[in-house]
């Protein structure tokens, strides 16, 4: 006689969705609304210019340019850790939460793609509105963080099953 598979409690998914929504709000606050006054000022300026903020602010389209800058001797270790490490760490929870919420196969690939697209959306929002600085390296580091989160997720499942 086959033993029925254990099902997760019915409150499991709703709690995960609440955690995911809180995490998403934290991401928006950290990445987009760093300083609420500057954020509102940038948005007002964007709308005054026909919906597009034309800025001469720093933008980086060259992969590894900012990473190299932060890892060079010109920047303090703390600044490098905050930028490079922070961009990785902030997306690790996404790599853990999404596989728990997604159904079906290829959760790892779909989570990586979602992390890259979410990061790109944040960066292009910053580019378009002037509420931050567009940096392709941030997309790469955020995606790496998502991947590390997936590794933690898989590792915890293997550890739990052993």
C-alpha cells in the first residue's frame, strides 16, 4: 500500500506570498526610492520634460566597468563591499523565494530570467526617470545574487532530504 505524499499546510503559500510582497516593497525602497525627496523631485522633473528625463548623470553600458572601478585601489573596501556585495546580496532572497512560489519544471532557469528582468526593469526605470543611475553591472550582479539564492534553495532541499 502506497503512503500518501505529505502535503504542505494550506497556509504555506499565502505566507510565502506575503513574504515575497514585503521583500518586493523593500527592493523598491532600496533600489528606486533611496531618498524620497530626491525621488519625488526626479519624477516631477521627468514629467515636466514630456515624460522623459534627459540627464547627463552617470550611466554605464559597458559590462564590468563599474565592477572593475570598485575593485580597484581607487575606492575604499567599504564602498566596494556596499556596491558590489550589496547588489549581489539584495537579490539572494529572490533566488530562494521564487522557486518556492513557482510551479512546474525549470524553476532555476525561470528564476534566473525573472531576476535578470526585474533588475533590468529597475535599471531602465532609473535611466528613464533619473531616479538613480543606470548601470549594466548592477543587472549582472543582481542576477548573480539571484543565482546564489537558487543555490541556497537547492542546497537546503538536499540538506533537508538527507
